[in-house]
C-alpha cells in the first residue's frame, strides 16, 4: 500500500521497531496506540513552522501503526495527529487537532509555547475536559527530529565500571555546576560540553568522586504557571520525552555534546548516571494539556480511576501516573533505558519516585513486571540501578523493599544522622545502624552494604551549609507564600538565622559541617555528596529550589570565604581515606569484620547504655584480619562521636598493638598523628568526631 502527499509517498513499513528509524533509504515510523482509529504523520519544514505533508500511516499490526517514507532523511521534523474517540469517562482523549510528540523521539526542536490551543478541551468552558477543542496546537508545539544515532563515533569509549563498594556519588546539575564556573569557557557554560570541559572533570575527579549523578536531562518543559511568575523548571522532574536530551543544555554540538561529556568523564575514570522520571509526565491530570501520551492512547499510557476513567490515579502527587502494568508502556521505559546505555553510554540510573515503577493494580510488588524485566535484561541488569523507594500512594514507602541488585536512597540515614548531630535523645541505636550500612534494612536476600545510598543533603531540601544556618525554610522567592518545601528539616542555626559575622556561631557551624561530611564518607554504604556541599554552598534557606534557575541555585565558585577551601580540603582527605582503606567501604556483611560499640568509659556498649536516651556519646571499633605490619592498609580503626554541646572524656579501649594514632578530628581539620595508649583519656570536645587507627 502506497499513498502520496506533498511530494512524499508512504509505504507499509514495519512495526517491529518503534519510533522514527532511519534505514538508509528512508525513515520508518511506528507508533503504539491500541485504541486509535487512524494516525497521521505530519512533516514540517526545517524551521518547524509549516506543515509540508500529512501522511496516514497505512498499516496497523499488533496495536502498532506504521509506515515507511522513502527518501526522508535524518534531520526531518515531524509529529503525529491521532484520531479516535473523545470519551473521557472511558479514558479516551483523542483529538486530531492536537499535534503530538512521538514517545520515541530522539530529539525535540523548539520550546512549548503555551496557549489554550494546547489543551484538548475548551479551557474556559464550565464543563472543562468534557468539551472538545478544535484549535490546531501545532504552532505552539515542539517538533520531533529524525536522528541517526550511528553518526557518533563511540570507539574507544571505555566505561569505568566502578565496583559498587568503591562508589562515591556526586549529585549535581548540568547548568548549576557550570553557569558561574570561571574555569569553563563562557560559551560553554550551562551546557553538556561545559560539564565535560577539562576544568569541570578534573575538579570532580580531584574531589575523589567516582560517579556523577545528573539531575534530569530528559527533555522537559517550563510549566506555564512558572513562566507566568517569571520562573522556570530548574530541576527538570516533569518529563516530556524519554529519549531526547534536554535541548536547553545543548552547546555547539547538540546531542553529540552530551555524548562528548560522557566520554570526557569516562576518560577520567568517572561514571555518569542519570536521575530519570518515568513515574509521570508533563501532561498533568484531566485538566492538563494534550502533548503526547494523552492524545496517543490515554487509557493505555496512564493509570485511571477504576470507577471513573475520566480521572487519574495520582500516586505521584503530580497529576498522573504512568501505567507500567501495560506491556507496551513497560517496553517504552526499558527501550528508553537501553537507548541511554547503548547509544548515550551512561552508566546507570536513579529512579525518581521509584516505588511507582513497581506498582501493579493491587499495589507495590517487588516481583512486578518492571522489576522482573530489569533483573533479566542483559543490558540493564549490568548498570547501576538506584531507586527512590517511595511515592505518595497507598503503601508507597518501600525502603528496603526493592529487589536484590538495586541500591536505594536511604532517607532514614539522612534523618537519623541529622537528628543525632542535633543531640536528640535516643538516637544512638539508630545512628549506629546507619553508620554500619543499615544492615537492619538491607542484610537480606544477599543484598550488600552498598545497597544503602547514604546522604545528608540532596537537591530537594537544605544544603549542608543551610542545615546548620537556618531554623526555618525561606522559599519566598518561589512565589508560593513559603508554603512549599519541607517544614521538618531537622536543622539548627546555632544563634542566628542565615549568614552572620559572629565568629563563635560560624565556628560551630563549620564544625558541624565537618561532622556531617565525615560521618557520610566514613559510613558503610554508598555515599552521595550534594554538589557544592564540599565548600559550603548555600541556597539562602530555600529548601525547594525546583523553580530557581538563578544564582540562588547555581554553584558559586568565586569570592568564597577561607572556610570554603578548608572544608573542600577536608572532603578530599575523607574521600582519599575511603578510597585507600577498605575497612570503611565493606562489600559484604559476612567479611569477618569485628564490630564493637563503645561507651565513654572505654567498655563495650551494654543494653542499659543503649537504653539511656541521653547516652549519645559513643564510639565504634572496627577490626579486620590482616598483617599488623602492613602500614598502608588499616585493619583496626576507631571512631568516636560526641554530639553534646559539652566536652566528654573518652577512655580509649585496647587495640591489638596497644596504641592508637589520631588520624582525623573535626575540631581541627589539620590535627593528626598524635598517639595514645590503651586506657588514656581522650578529651572529646563538644560536637566532634575523631578517627583513630591502630598505630
């Protein structure tokens, strides 16, 4: 079957590869829609402003519409119009007046230009989405671009394959890291090429980082309500296209700039993992716009209420929930993941609201379809997989509930460590579990200590600096009357809200920052450092900078106080210790390590000590089998923790050699090398951590 339009012809093509696929002599188009009645392929001029051809996909095979356009080449711009019933009550929202983004589009051209025409219904009518809008949305829609991924030369790109037990993650933002960085050429700031510049790569490598985790880089829009307030979607947790790199970060080389960035990190031995959002899309709820999935096959792509399919199940809190129970939707997600691994060469993923992906109609199931596919997939099972183990739906908190092979963001680690260093009563037992890798959560089914991704701060919430500088959030710049963001931050300002010239306050803040970062990098599990925390970056008390594409969120590199470089050197020292000493990054719960928790009298912690709510000054002694004469590898260490606002004398326990060497103290980051004998009293100054090794 062949038809012509605008000088183009279309043939049957094949249904076996979804998306727009360049085949050397033309492009094959294939689109899944189980409930459509007809699908039109719209081709546009090189500026994306004029529709130059409209071709009906001639074949429908296994619920996939497909056709082949001879002579069409990479670079062509296109979109879809999909015909079918407009019946919201039964979950169908087809409207061929709306140009739709191909779910498999490899690149989008142009931003969304918001108007009433982008909605499938009359936005101003009192019946809302029960009405039908006939305005053409094409002028305000991005266009899909046909891409030939084989044009990039990936030869010689060797993935670092960092073992989980040696991994140190650095969470950062492409633009936020580069926009004010004086070491990056001005023309490259805010771009993938900028992040891949030698100055950026060398800095991250020099911190002792093994793995960079990027906030979302899948194409996403700036929401209309943000634009109306003069703001932008900075974080990017509102995906529009799962295969397309966010064009706002394009530099001179477009998509290839992303690949070049990954290659630059790989050449330095650093991995790149992506924070990905497959739990919802930018189309919102029943009153949201019609941009892609909603107009292609709403009932298949989204979870709708079983009693009234007009409304969406909203387990994400964002308006809609992607229906991972549907096999074609599950295929879309896994095809996307493989594309980023095989064609863009990334090393893994962190899944936003990851519990959603394990939801079946009856609830969360760690043997659900998504997890089963990931476990057996020959490509995806070999990359780093990190789940955010919660969503806002029923039974949504699933810390420890992900299958073997997965790591998880451990918010219990974050909350417990924050409360412990506030000297909250009764926190010592839980703190002890978190420091040793949260075995109470992860020591099952052969999971390893690295399954716990430990963090003190992340993009969502206070930075470490603000954690010790503010009692309350200060999100006024977001335009939501300071009602957004978390209210319970477990933070303390130590006498002044925000920046101060008070030297005593700044001294205790600096020490607390060192306490947090030393705890993080000396704990078992996988540490994740928030970009900028290594030098005390502040967001001025804003704990929800999702819309702050501004100097409030960007990392500042110049005119930093002397304390910033002191803290940065301290972090480098910690990552060096961690890298060189396996005793701080155990790979197995059954490695023969002897763990002894200590009280300040030098004896072993007994049940009555753990039960004492105020008994938060504790120590831990770790011993591994090894040659006592090996000076390079530590086989016995001790960490002492005192969160009190007063000093506590600590009697040092016996070591195999009878002598301890002080390696590190958060009181004075330069202090090191003193030796102590068994039974000596070490004065633990207020709010401090001390690290000893066998002398």
